[in-house]
C-alpha cells in the first residue's frame, strides 16, 4: 500500500497530509512517456544508422552476391567476345580466303570496340544499371552470332561447291602409268609421224598395249563416243562442267555412250590405234572453255612432286608424236 506523504505547516505548526493534484500527476506521466519515446527513437536511429537492421544486413549481403554474379557474368561475356572475335577473324582470313569468297565487312558485324567498352563498364556500374547493360551486350553478341552462323553456312556451301569442282576437274592420268614410262609425246610443236613436219600437238600421247583400259580423269557426262573421221579414230569426249572437257583418242573399243554419267577412274574404253595413228596409244587432251591446254598440269591427284617433275621432263622432250 502506498505510504501517505506529510508536510509541516508552519502556520498551524502541524503535520498535514499532502495530496498531489491529478493534473500534476498526469503531466508527470506524460513527460515520462515522452522522454521514453524520444530516448527509444534516438536509440533506434543510432542502431539503424550505424549498426543496421537484420533485414538491411540480409539485403546488403544479397546485393553483394548479385553484384559478384553480375561481375562474373561480365567477365564471361568478355571471354565470349574474344572467342567470337577470333572466329570472325579466322572466318575472314582463313575459311573465306580458301574458297576465294569476299570477307564479311566490319559494318555487317557488331562494333567490336564499342562492345568492349560496354563490357569494361560493367564492373563500375551501379547495380540497377548492370542488367540492362548485360542484356544489351548479349543482344549484340547474339546478332554477331547470327551473322557468323550465316557466314559458316555460306562457307559450308562453298566447301560443297569446291568438292564438286575438284571432283569434276581432270586430275589423274588416263592410262595406268605407275612407272612413268608411258608418255611418248607431250603438248606443243612435235614432228608429225606421217608428214614429218613440225605441227602443233594439242595433247599427250600415252603408249600402252592394245586393249589396256582407259580411265575417265574426272566426273562428267559423255558428249561424244564414236569416230568422226577427224584423225582421232574411235574417241570419247567428256564434259566435266566448270568449263572443262577431256578427249581420249584412238580407242580400239568404246565402253560408254553419249549422255552417260561417268566418275573419275571409271573405264570408258580400251587402248587401240584407230584413226591417224602409228601405234597403240591413247591421245589425251584437256579443253578449258574451248581452249586446248597442256594436260601435264592435271595429273596432281596421283603423282608426288618428284614424279610430276619426272613426267614434266618426259613430256617436254621434242620428239615425234604418235598421231
């Protein structure tokens, strides 16, 4: 029970019971509560300002984690940028050069320096700018990847075209000549075996026993098979496309017919001595865009450099042709 408070009254010379007015008590209570609230507010402000709330600490930790992730992503983008640049350089300087295709101009690719600067900015960007920046860089890289993919598709088609061209280009000798002893006369002015005068010999004569097989030197379509009384006797011509044709003369017998498709190494007839000929042999010609050219430069598929040099010397000898 609360004890009563007494004070001494100097006028009455007696102790009198002292009662605190209700108003005073209420003011004291209000003052205490106000002081408590202000003190609590100051303590909370100091705590949140200098120490931080658990939620703030969690958000700060999460922000640090996200920033680390963004920075790691930025570094990966930089690595991708370098690899893509190497692919673009190789595409222009190697692949497209091999197939004689024009390089892709820089204007068709993304601006490399600008993108490198964008990537370099990532590490010092505020968090709210990182995602838009990385998104922009990814969009640019995607555009470059699409250009590169299209370029590789072009190169792939060039590879196929090049493979087809090589298959249709004369590249082997028309008769079996492993020991390189079959060339009797080469391309150029030679002594005519009948008239004994200098005359342009527009092919190479390969000696061989009668009945030896004659091979197509490249893929193509037979556009002549027979004898037209023009000195070649029984002969075959093959249209290889890409401006190339080959002629095989003086056959004893022809195996193929006009319009037939043939492949490199396929037997098209047999060695003979029909037409204007002084002995069994195969007269072989290479024609490019209706111009007869030296066949010696079209044996690269079955000769080593040393063998080709040996064959070149034999074909260059000034002697008498067989037709």
